[in-house]
C-alpha cells in the first residue's frame, strides 16, 4: 500500500512561524511534525509515500530528500502556483498513487492511531474509510455522523474527521485536475453509503496554532 501526506497548506493560523518554515517542518518532541508521520508509516509497513507541497515546498524536499533516512521512499507532487486543496492535491497525485486503495494523512495532525490497522482493512464496496475522533474544543460541532460503521453528513451526535483515511481511487475517478475541496466528494459518496468510518478515542492533536503546537511539544517531551 502507498500513502500520501498532505503538506501543501500555507498555515495561516500558524503565522508567524510559517512565514519562513512550512508547517510540516515545525518541530514537536524534538523532530519535524512530518517525520512523526514518516516513522509511523514505516512501522506500519508502508514504504512508498507521496508528499504534496506548495508553500516553501523546496524546504520540505531539501529536509526529507528521497526518504531513505526514514526507511521509506518519497516522491513529491508540487502544486504551483498555489495549493489545490485536499481533493485537488490527491487528484494530481493519483498517477503516483496507483490503482489500489491508498492511505492519506493530513500533515498538520499528530495521532497515535495504529496505521497498520488501516493497512489491513479491506475497502470492500466502499470508496473511503475515515478515522473519526472526539470533537476538540476548537471544533465542537464536529463533521460527520457515524452510525453502524457508515458515515453521514447530517444528524447527531457528530464526530470530527481526524485527517486520516483510506481511499479508493474510485472516489476521484473522472475528475479533472484543479483546485477542489474534499468534503463535497465525501458527502456525495456518503449519500450513496460508500464511506465507512470508525471512532478512535486515543491521542489526536490538530496542530493548527502556535499554542497547540507548544501544547503537543510539551506533551511529547
């Protein structure tokens, strides 16, 4: 299985730290945030990784190289002149990801979810399987409803999408390249009962502001 780390965002809420450093290279617990992902993917047996980038992307390539130092192989999907949003970035990277289901992780989260569980999960008759978490204080309304293993866009109680999921290329089939958000695609597929999910109650952090970055850093240290 291959994986993609989403690392193209500008990180506006993380300024001024991200004025000179791309958010995935900000350090927590003594190493760049994105390195935690690389190491977790390697432990799960995923060696082929695609990383998209836009803002200060050359720094990401210079820092990580071909991934050999982390026991993986990295290929890059540059987005220019600006980030393509989540679905747009995935669509552009599809030629690198292949025809089989692949794992996607947001570059600005930290989680101790065992990624090997996603690797082992079949996507039978599903277009995606998303990891959901409890709603954090900064996102109390949540995103989707999980019921009997399927996700829906409306109803209660709602959970927050963790930024980790397993995707079938079928979800993006026939869509042209360009800027495109992910949520509308997911909601359409949810209406067709094509998106499954699970509730993970372990540690998860959305590292979206300097304060939350410092909080995670203190916890990891």
